[in-house]
């Protein structure tokens, strides 16, 4: 890819409701890469990604790359230690293991607040663009 090449990046934020299953199927069909997000302050949301979202995505996307992203990294970093140690937050190790288990090409984390928040977000979308270009070849 040359620096002057143009890339069209379109984001679809889909609902998890049963009523929106058809809408999700249509958006998956138009995608070259899937960014599967979950909040780091909700281990239940990670379990939903494992049990519900990853199988649906794999079934409807046949080989398209998945990037697993833990959001709200800033909340985990600023939380009292007893909450982090009591598994109230998903660890980076858990996220990486889950990414491997579901067949994601990478696990990344991002934050809304903090010095690195913009760089973390750029890293996620940069990886998505690279994976999407690889998929299209």
C-alpha cells in the first residue's frame, strides 16, 4: 500500500438484540474485517463474546479476520487494586488467551481517557486496515 492510496473505512455498530440478527448478518456481509469489542470492566461481556458473538461472526464471515478489543482500559488502570485482583476486570492475559481461542488475529485494548488513548485507537484501526487489505488480496 502506498501512502497516497485511498482507503474507505466504514464502521457498523450493531445491536446484540435478537431482532437485529438480520441487520448484523447484512453488515457482516459488507465487512472485510470484524472488530469485536467488549468492556474490560465486564467479564460477563467477554463470556458473551466467546459464547455468542465469535460463533456468529465465524459462521457468517467465513475466514474474515477478527480483532478482539477490550475497551475501558483506563477504568482497569485506575481501579482500586482489590477490584482488579478480585477479577472484576478482564486482564490483558485473559484477553490474549480469548483472542487465540476464538481465532482472532490480534487482541488489543483501548481507553477513552489518557495520554495514549489516541495512539491506542490508531493502532486498532491501523491493524483493521492492514487485515482488511490482506483479506481482499
